[in-house]
């Protein structure tokens, strides 16, 4: 495990914060990958959880966007109470969500985090065109980095809200009917990340609509 110190904390939504930390020497990862992380305090060291890198691999710091579940007495609630100077423990990078080619990204809530780094990387390479993001949340106040996605993707960013019908957002769920209406080409790649049941359901919908099983990328 590597010990890293928190250098910056920024609130992104009512329950999501961005943590900027030191980066261990010669530490490597690919856009979309994650690491096991724990808080470097005696009673929390053994409580490891997966979190995705949202910084670019070549940057001199690490960055994580983390949603806190404040009704659970767990790691994310503890993370929510940390301050600049506190330490974290991380392992090596791992993860199956990596960019294979242009396609449609489908995220639910905090499942957006692997896609943040991928889109930053594509933007830097000038290769964003041809990719689309469907981002599902409960309400508009839950949308992580909404302005970033509008700025980088424009009309290729589609926000869907389950509990709020407001201008600039689709209303409802990403279900079979939504996909039929908004996806015309099922030969492209699909990237899916979110709650386990959502990933499972959407993968089935996509296959039933003609997507290739090996063209659906998700964390297994």
C-alpha cells in the first residue's frame, strides 16, 4: 500500500467531494481504472474500498471524486469528515473499464467516475467527437460535474432525471424504451457503470437490442 496525503478538498454537490492528493513516485494507471483505498487511521486501515482515479495519468497529483453515504456508518461517511493533511492508503491500479473506441457511455450516479478521466483524456487528445454520454440521476442537484460534461460534450451529453421533470433534462429511467428512442447504432461500443442492478439491466437491454456482448464494457 502507498501512503498519500490530501492536498485539496472541493465540494462538487451536496454529497460529493473531490479529493486531490500526493502521487506516489512511478505510480501508473490507465483512464477508467480504480484502486483500493483506506483511511490511514488505526481503526480504518483495514476498511478498503474501490475508488476511481479522476485525474489524468500524466498529472503530478491524484484526484478522486467520492460520494458520501452519510446515512451509513462506513468509509464514505468517514471520508466526508477528512481534512487537508489527512492521509489515505492506496494499492495498485486495476479495473476493466477502459476505452476501446467511440461509443455510448451510460452512467448512473457515482458510476460516472470512471468516465471522468476517460473524457478528460479524449479531450486532451482531441478525440471526443463521436462519443455520447447518458447520465442518470435522481434530481438535478445530484449531477456530478454537470458543467464539465456540457462543456466537453455539448449535445452529446444527455442528462436523465428519475425524480424531477425539468428543462434541459430527460425525465424517467434509462430503460429499453429510452434506448430504442435514443440509440440508432448497436454495432458501436457501450460503456456502462452504476449500481449493480442498473448495469445488469442495461447490459441485457443492449444485448436484446443487438449490441455485441463483447462490445459492452463494464466492471465485472
